[in-house]
């Protein structure tokens, strides 16, 4: 963790960042969060992530204690104070200190600045394996802090030499632990639509891919994995990460596909443009 | 909250009871807990609750940092230090401080002493209404801190003038938010068996009721509510609390039944015996 954090209005050293033990996040796992990253040291996509954070907070009935533009300013100050290049940024909004260990009160709002961990180049070259698990997250459209099943099953992943877990429910593919999931059937790009967290990277991919591929956002039966020519997962730090195997099923020819490689390039171009826009908007000298 | 708490080996004032913000309970809702109460100021049923706590910790792969007899001693000291009569006792075992906000580390172990809130006599006389909700808890046999659905739906309860929510899944009754559920069909006592938290009060009720009633621990289809002559929920602070209505369905004649009243008396007699045993075991003068 980087040396400075933010809690309830104050930038403080991380090693002094504490909450009292009667917060509903600790007592009841009740809270929501966001996680995104900097590009060239800037929180380039912060507007998109803040919009989703607002939505999660609304779904959990937790009022956000700051306006969006105030939060942008806090993040900018915090990045400067930490004097870092690239970092992960985590917002946490908790159920607050509860008298009866059940009733929601005034939320605690925390911002942590974390070292950025991105997959190595090798992982993109080889692609990854996923294993499937029957599971649907509670309040799946909110980014709640509830990762019970995810963490509990992480060791199964390691045992099976898999990169992550792909959730399904009622025989439909949903999402990966902390990512969204896509398949290509030739030049058609398919991804689940409902009962998932709508990723910001997912949204960008759909936007940029729609110029070159036919997009199908819909229910995705598990059985369609058999017809997939490529697959990948999408996420903040993973961007477009090729999936070459699901359980014992080889996806396509079992190698990283051309469409996925191409999409990764399109995604990186898109981010470059957004960096430029962000620098212009906040008049940051290059 | 009472003035003294326990964290990781130390009894400290509650208003100084903090954890650092990178605990997995806060970041990922990962942890388990127990909640029980004193009788005559003594943690009479602590052995039963500790056994379940150990089980929850095992299911979440969290090592308990103390032996059971050490924990009993800590609780006794903590009750004495707080100088209270009756109280709720909460154990919390968290996923610990995590480097990468995902990997479990050394758990934080917290004990809180809380004011005891028990239902008023009037509630036992009138009985309560429940509303149903389709939901099955993740890792239902562990008492994890995940109460996302419970807290999120609490306002629905209030709106419907209901006491609590009865969960069902695949058309089978499971459990109440923080209680187990029983029905009587004449002199047969029925309660769900699987995919629920096995309550300590539930266990005691089955034990004492089995001398007078036929017990059926099994899958309980929702439709059987129609045939119920009585219903009640069981829990640490609720003991045997009559349920007279579920959604719009009157249970039996819609009034508190004789069997439920009788079971409450049997339960209180049982506790009296256990108090005596506890006093004898720990050589507490009467």
C-alpha cells in the first residue's frame, strides 16, 4: 500500500488508517467499492468508475458523502501526495458504525492507493485457463464488497492450475471473479448481459469493437463455449486477456486468437486518446 | 456497546477498538462470527457456540488463534471487567490484513460485549409476521459475516409490517435472516435440515422437543405452510418466538399455539439446568 490514504475527509498515513470495529463492513460485510488505475499517473477513467460507484452506493442505500468533482480532486491530491507513477485506486464505502450491529448508519468513505499489479506479457502470449463454478453474486449489478465465494474458492484455482473462476448459473455463463467474459464466434463478439457487474472495460470494449465486429449482448448458455473460436476476459488491470481453456475444453485451437490480439490493440489506442482528453480537460502540461 | 472489548490478545476500551482498513472483512466481506448471550451474567452455552465458531472458521480456512478454554477465560474476564449483568457476546474472526486485497492472511480476532436486546413479552403473546424471499446464503453452514441480502431487504420488512424475512430456495423453506424456522403439524415438529445455519437454539429445541413430539428434520416445501397448525422461529435472543402469519397466509388459526408456548417453557427449564451446571463446573458461588 502507498503511504497516504484518505478517510472521511482527511488524507492520513496509511499506517494510521483505521476504522472502529463496529462498522457494518466488518460486522456484516456490508459496503461497496470501486477499483481502477492510473495511466501516465493520471486517473484517466475516473468519471466512468465514479458513475458506477454512485450506482452501487444507491443500490446499497448508502449516500455518497462527496460530489463527484470533489472526489476527483481528492484523488488528484492523494496521487500527488504519494508521489507515484502508476497505481491502483480503491474507493470503499461502508455501512457505517452501527448501534445494533444491523442498522445502516453514516457510511465511512475510504480511498486507498495501491501498487498496480498487471499480468505479465507472457500471460497475454500464452492465454489463460479458467475453471467454472455455479454461482451468482448477490445484487450482481452492485460492486458490493462480498467476495466470500471468490476468496473461498481461490485455492481451487491454484490446485487446478487455473488463472481464475468463471461463474455460471442456470447453465448460463455470467462473469469471472473480478472480470467480465467474452467469446468470439468467428467475427461475432458475444458477452453475457444480465446478472453480472457491468465492467467499465467491458463497456469500452463493446464500444470500440462494435465498429469491426457484430456484438451480441445476451444470455450465453454454457454450451456455446463449444462453438467459441476465441475467448477473453476483460477488466481494469487485465484489459483484454485471452482465455484458451475452460475446464477441460480447449477454446478454438487452444491458442491466443487474432481478434483478441487486435481488440487489445484497439483498447490501448482508446486509452491513449482518453489520456490526451484528460490532460486537456485538467490542463495538465505534457 | 459496553466499555471494554478484546482484540488480538488484549482487553481494550471499545472506543479504542480499531482495525486497519486493509483487513479482508472490510475489503472483501471475508470473515465469520458468533453471537450468544449470558444467563445470570454467565456465558452458559459458550461451549456449544465455540464449537460452531470453530466450524465456521474451518469452512473459511481461518485458523482460530486461541484454544477453546482460553477463549472461555477471556470472555469471563471481559464480562467481569465490563461489570454487567446480561449481555450479548460477539466473536469476529476476519480474513486479516491483506497485501493484495484478496489473499487471506493472519486473522484478526475480536470480542465485543453488547447490550442484550430481547423481544418484549407482548411479541410472544401476539406472535409475529414473516415475509418470504427467494435466497440461499453462500456457504450456508458457516456463520460468515455476509448479510448483504439481509440488510438490503430489512426496509422491505418494515414496509410490510413484518418482523423478519423467511428465505426459501427451489420452493423449499430454509431459514429466517438470523433465526431458524419450525412448524408444527399437530404434534409433529418439522424443520429444514440442509442449506441452513444449524442454530444452537435449534439444536436444543430438537433435543428437548423429541421427548414429547415427533421430529422431522427434512426438506420443507413452501406448500407445507398451508398445513401448519403452528410455526415459530428459534434463535439465541428469540428462544421460541411464535409466527402467526407468513406473507398473507395465516398459520393455523392465526394465534399463538399451545405447543409453541409449551416449548418455550421447556427451553427455559433447560437453560435453568445449564446455568446450574455451568456454575458447578466453574465453581461459581450462588
